């Protein structure tokens, strides 16, 4: 699989907690979108692990095409 699967054509609204570690799914195969559940195993994909810098509501990409990493940039509107 060269390109990730489009999990959804809309972002996931999530509450991030400051200092907590998250693993964002990059392959699009996880059934725990937008987070990784290990479904990428056996592929070249790896989750993007990040620590929330602040507690906030975030819109995480589910189309896997955002140019803003795990954060939605509206790219899904053009798919």
C-alpha cells in the first residue's frame, strides 16, 4: 500500500489533554480513527506519535492528506 486509505472525508473532533501522548493513524486502516490501533502492521506506515502541548479541542485529519500533519487543513473538501 503506497497511499493511505481515506478513513473519512471529515475531521475528527477530539479533546486533547496537555502532556498526554497520542498516536495518530497514518495508514487509514485503524478502526479507532483518528488514532492508531496497530492495523498498519506489515506495511510501511507508522503512527505519528505526539504529545499535546495544551489541553484543547482539536480537529484531527481522517483523510490522511492534510499538509498540516495530524491536524485537519481542509484537504478533504477536494477529495
